[in-house]
């Protein structure tokens, strides 16, 4: 391997680690926010589909970088990702809002 290839490989590994940490943090904090915050209105259908699609893509991306992050971080993010889909299955209001609780002000 040349020096340029070695440098590029190290930079790529560092970028994947950063992406892994960001995905883990995003999934975990998103789960906590949706579990602990009460929603007060239904979002439009397009917003709901976009949120579900982003959750699925982050879930897939988490598996793509699972070797680049520590195992406890991966497991925590995996539980959070599954929890996000579990919240959606909690009730009809949860399906639409993505939050555990829903109330009208």
C-alpha cells in the first residue's frame, strides 16, 4: 500500500467511527425525546412517512457501522431504534405522532 492509500484508509475509518457515533446518538436521543415528550398535534402524512423512512435508514446504517463503534453503544442504539418502532405500535395516536403520549392542549 502506498502512503496515499494508507492515509485514505485511516481517514475513511475515522469517518465511519464518527458516523457510527452520530447515528447512535441521534437514535438514542430521538427515542428519549419521543418517549418522554407529549405530542399535541398530528403531523401531516408526508412528515410521518419521512420520519419513519429516516428511522429505517438510520437503523440500516447502524448495522453498516456496527464494527466501528463500541458494542455497548451499538446495543444501546439498537434498543433505541427498536423502541422507536415500538412506540409507533403503541396506539393510533402514537402511530401518527411518533410519541408515546398524546394530548390536546
